[in-house]
């Protein structure tokens, strides 16, 4: 199942730039020039992959919401 029907929100104040989300869901997340995570393409991976990447965030800076 694709992750295209979800909204991914990143709390930029909480993000420490660990890169776990980028590593675990390549294409969905990227890091800006300051190392802070950004959403690139929510549909680039399966929902399960995105959920795993979200759970890998060490500071819980990423949340998911069904649309």
C-alpha cells in the first residue's frame, strides 16, 4: 500500500537531523541544507516503510495523519 493518502508532518523544532528517516524511507524524506528533515515525496515508498521510518526518529519529530 502506498503512503500517498497520508499527511506527513515534521516538527522542525524537534528534528535533530539524525537522518534515520532519510535512510529508512529514501525518496520520502530528504534533509535541507541545515540537516533538518523535509518531506520530498510521500508516495515514494510503501506505507509500512514510511511508518517504520517515522518510528525510527529518535526525537519523535515526525507524525502521520490519514487523509
